[in-house]
């Protein structure tokens, strides 16, 4: 797709995954993932894909792991190897959108190297551009700031904050809200959106995987 096309025509897919945490280093596991297509600036919930994932081992309950992600629940889920073909189908040749998306992409790329998106759009980076003085820029805080919490819950009633489908839907909705705050929002091109919020697929400025890094939820 041409970079000078409107951003709403781009093949965007909102991504969120829940993992065990970077403190697990090479053993970090994906526990849940959601991919929500963004069509004409709106999340296409009917075309979303979400699933729990069996990590193949027992996990410790840590503060950033949702209470709903229990060992019993995860043991009944498919392993990542069974899920990866569907992840490829929803991600390859797409631009992944997420809040602090580099964290999710790092783990997804490590665990599923066959997934080949064509770009990353970070709503956190766009929020920092628009609101440099705003102290709280977590996904939940920004969704609340834009009065979108009820809307997201209505789109994903079976999910909740800090679960993959709710957070991916929230990132999709937040992206449009942030874009609407830009002076040229109605004519914003994909190239302009990438300039403001795009990230490289390989971020050489990120801390090494050996350094614990917690997601900004």
C-alpha cells in the first residue's frame, strides 16, 4: 500500500498479548493474545481473533498477570504451535497497532518468528507527541481521559481491562481518538502516521532482553 494513502485505508491490526513477564528472559511465555482488525478507523470486532495459550508449564501469579489467567484455565487452552498459523493469517503483511507495542512485538517475534507484519504503530508514542506534559499515559488512563472506557467495554463485553481482547480493542479505539486530535486528522496519510507513531521492526535502542522490562498497561 502506498504511504501517501489515507491512514484509514491501511491494513492495520491492533495487537495485545498477555505474557509471564520479561523477568522470565528466554522462558517468557505468551498466555493470551488478541488481534483486532481496524477498518476505516474502527475496530472490526467480528473479524477479531483471540485465544488463551497453554504455556506448557505452571505459572506464578504476578501483579501484572490477570487473575483470570489461572493455571487451570490455561491448561485447557491450545499450545502456541497450534495457534501460530492463525496468528500468521491475521498478522502477515499487516501493520500492528498497540500501546507500547514494542514490548508485545518483542515477545511475539521471539516466540513466532514466522509472523511477518510490515510495520508497527505505537499509540503510546502518538500520545506522547500530543500530550508531552501528561504524566499518566498508560492505556487505561488514556482510554479514561478520552471517555472511551464504556465504549470499549461495549465492543468487547466478554473481556475486561488487562485482558488481551479488551486491551487490543482499546488500542484500536484510542488510535482514532488520538488521530482526531491532530490538526490534519481528516487528511492524515499512512506516511504521516508512521512519522508520528511508527516504530522500527528491530529497535536497537531497546534494552537487551536480559534486562527486565514490564509492559505499560
